[in-house]
C-alpha cells in the first residue's frame, strides 16, 4: 500500500542548531500515526516541514503518493501547536474563510458548517465574534476549522494540549471516525500514554532523529518479547544489577522488567529467587515509555 | 501564486473592514475633522469680536479725537454684506487729557487697569509724528489681533496728520494710494476661467491631504493586520493553506480596495460640493469665480497613484508588522517608515507655489514621493507627458522591488516569535532561500 505521507531523510538546521537531523517515516492510509518524543526533539519542525511552512534543507516529502504540491496542502487538515483565530470575525465567517482557503466554495460549505455547529452545541453562537466566546468554545471552532474541508490527511501538533476534557473527548471521537473512513491522522505528542491508547503506528523522534518507526503492535512484539511484570518483596533495586536486565521500573513493589532480547525469562526468574521473595512473574506487553527509553539508548 | 487564494484573502480583508462601524465613523469623521482644523480657528477668531474699553491719553491733542471717532463709528457698524469679515477688534475709547503730574496719572491708570475698570490704556507721545512709538498698556499683550487693529487705526490717524502737515490733502492721498486688486483666472486647455485664489490653493491641498491621510492610515492598517494575525497565532493555520506571498498580496489588495472605497466616498463628496452652484449657494465664494473641478484625467491619475503609493508604503508596513511581536515593538520601525510619507508634506508648499519648478519636477520623480507629489502637480497644472510617464515607470519599478524585498522579510518574520529582532537579523532573513 502506498503511504499517504512519506518522509525520506529530511533535515532542517537553523544556523548551527540542527532541529531535525534525519527523519524518515511512512504513514499508511487509514491509520493514526503518532509522532512521539520529548519537547525539543524536533516534532514541530518536522510537522512544519510537512506543511511546507518551513522548507527542509534536504530530503524528500511525498504526499498522496507524489512529491508535495500546494494543492495537496489544501487537502490536509492542519492544527498547529500554537492555535488562534481571527478574534473579531464571527464564528461563521471564520469557518467560511478557513474552508475557502482550502479551496471550497461558500455556498457549498454553509450547510456543513451548520451541521457541525449543531453537533458541538455552538449553533446559537454562529453570529457572535470569536472574542466573545469562551476558551472551550473557541477550541471547538478551531477543531471544526481543521476538519471542515474533509481533508484526507489530518496533521495535528500536540492536539490535546490545552484542551478541556470535554473537547478532548470530542477530538478523540473525531479521530476514530476519521480512521473508520479510511483516512489518516498524524499527531505529535509527548504523552506516551495517550499515544498508546490512540495510535496504530508510531515514529519515535529523539534529538532530531527518528529512532523507531512502525506499527505499534509489531514494535511491541519485536522489542517487547522480553518484557515481564514482577511482584516481589526484598531489595528490588538489586534487579538492576543483573546483566540481562535492560530496564527495571520499580513502583510500589511492582517491577516492569525489560530483558535483553537474547536473555531467557525463566533463567532470570531462577536468579531472582535467590535474593527476592517472588509472588508473581509473568510475560506482558511493554509500555511505550519503556520502548522509547530503550530505543533512545540503542540509538545513542 | 494562485489567484483564487489571493481573492479569498482579499475578500476577507475588504469585507471585515468595510463592514465595521469604525470604517464608516472614520470615513465620515475625518472630513469633518479636517474642515474643523483648517477652518475653525479662523472662524473662531473672526467670531470672537473683542470689545475693549481703552483710555487714550494724547499729548499731541491731534490723534485721540479722530481715533475715537473712527473706532466708535466702526463699533456700531455691521460688516459689509458679502465682504469677508476681517479680524478686527472694536474699542470703547475714552479720551483723557494729560494731567500735570504724568507719573501720578500713569500710576492711576495702572491701578484702574488692575481693578479691571479698563482693558488697556494708550499713551500718545508728541514725538509720534516723528518716530516715537505709542505706548500700549494692558493686562495681556498676547492679543495680537486686537493690537493689529489698534495699530491700523492709530496709523491711519497719524498718517493723515502727517499728510496735512506736509500740505497734502489726506482724502486725495488716500484715493491715490489705493491698492490694486488681483483678479485670478486659471488657464487650461479648456479655456480660462475665474477661480478664487484661496480655492486655488485649498483644492489641490485638500486632494493632497486626502491622499496623504489614506496612505498613512491604510498602510498602518496593513501593519496592524499582520500583527494581529501573528499575535493571535492564526497565521500558522492560514499559512498552511495559502503561501505567505498569496497572503501578503491578498492583504495588500484587500486593504487597498478599502482605501479606494473611502477615497471614492470622499472624492464623490468633493465632486458634489464643487459642482457649480452648490458652493456658490453656500455664499462661500466671491461672486464671479468658480471652484476648480475634478476632471477625468486628474481623477484617473489620482487613483492610479494612490494604488502605487499604497503598495509602496504598505509593503514596508507589512514587513514591519511581520518582523515584530506587537505594536510597541513595531512602533519604532513604523515611525521610520512614516518619515517617507511625511517628507512630501514638508516640500509641499514650494510646489504649491510653483508646480513647474525644477525642484518640483525632480522631487515628483523620486518614487517614494511620486505618489503624493505628482498628483499635487497634476491637479495644479498638468505636467508634460514624459514626466508623468517617467514617474509611473520609476514608481512601478520601485513598487515591484519593494514587494519582492518585503515579501522575503514577511515570509520569515510571520513565523518568528520570541525576542524582538534587530535590524541586522531582519536583514539576514532576506537572504534565506
């Protein structure tokens, strides 16, 4: 299947500062693709390059199976990290404008706008200026503006940051609908938990490099074949001294253990009982957090 | 550049502004304000007839009598109909003879002055017929118009006495030394016609001010608009769908159209007001003279040069708006840009006086000044065609260069947040790919 969005060895530097050193990624159709990494990893720069807001220094970006054109960009719904609306425009004028810059005609889009406003309970506010709306309402207008032109690809930079819980729920609903329609979503986040719940595919970015890219389940299977949950009493810190242990996250008597791929679980258990009172030892999926830490360490 | 994107942005910029109350208030209030500023002061002074009670002590015995008669006669008179009311003060004159003790009399007059029994006192020395000045004592001496009247009246009397002493009949002398009047007529291809001297200045001046105000006002609106997009962060969504250049052009064209709409309203008003009959019926014009009227060529040049001038200045403002984070930061750079618009105002008067001088020609060919100075020359006297053509050519070249240059700053600047950039940094932006 042709990826709906593909980046190959994309790089961007501002003078001496390298924001994105080398990122390659491929977004399959009908998926929610998470761009993960800590703040400052290069997520926003990557997204801005996809949107052609900042031109890349080198590397290729293909959208919908061909090198990106400005018409392609109009078929993308983009929500930047820093959001904003024209404060003195009415809700309806604002949405019409956002649809028009994406190549739609006013007459065609008006019924859609009304439907959307009904859905998010903003219909009575249609003729009000944006500055008269509460922050939560403005967020709704922004969300509608992002999806109004029925883009085939959504690109969202930290979409959940700053959203109130109701709008987070609304957004999540929207993303699921999108995926169900076979469309794709790329979202960046530094929240691993959220990505784990939402994304099918992920790309981990650290210091401007993509360190891991692929289907989340596959990645978990590949990397996390050796992940265990341990409940035990004793000096749990000692676990970290075992040579086959890559990571040991200890929390209230529960240890999330990640072993080297070539290590054997039962072997580790045998060594463990020598100094611990083990109550439970079972294989489980690793958490994204663990995978991320491992990937960053492996890349270094 | 995709035209449909520019059109979408243009439409937003235009409708948002024209639909706002501020636009209509500004459009209606500005002419009222300009009229008030130019006409009101003279009207106010003319209306504020000052009536001063003054005491005249005349040591010559020849001046006070005729002076009092002249001043008191005028006080009872209404100004002649149709004649422009001059700024004249009226005096209640009381003549008092010089006392034996001059010092005591002066002290007494000062006392009465301070008790506000009188407004001023005047002492006429015997040497007045030679060159001695007349003393004027008052609580305030800033009343220049009153003093002017007093001086005129006294001079009139003193002159007559001098003439008599020289054996010349004052009536005859007055008759023979009357000033000549100028009957001004403007000659153009359509023949000559009488135009009021004052109107001859006010008309080009009014059009010039209109252009000036529009360019300054709407140029700054471009800057404010860019700052607003940047400040509200809406810019990033917009710039993902349309290019920075499309957005800038859309904004410039949209706001230019708003300016033209406003100018259209103002010029329409001028056209109606200067139509034959209207102003005359308002009795503002001397009989037998006509106002200059807007002709089609003047109007066309006016509009074309407004568009060019707007683009020359507004692109600079767009780049400034994009470079900074807020109005405070942008103010300094904006005032530098304003210098280019203000300079033509400084050199306007010599051009009004002689629009064909070499200086006028050269200045009006400098692209930054052309949009304001060329219309001024055109409205006064149509310059040779080659000069107009050259001015257009130079200005168009300048505008294209400005748009090209400023769009580079604009493109980088609109996405720059954080610390206020230095001019050196902004210069660097222009060299980004």
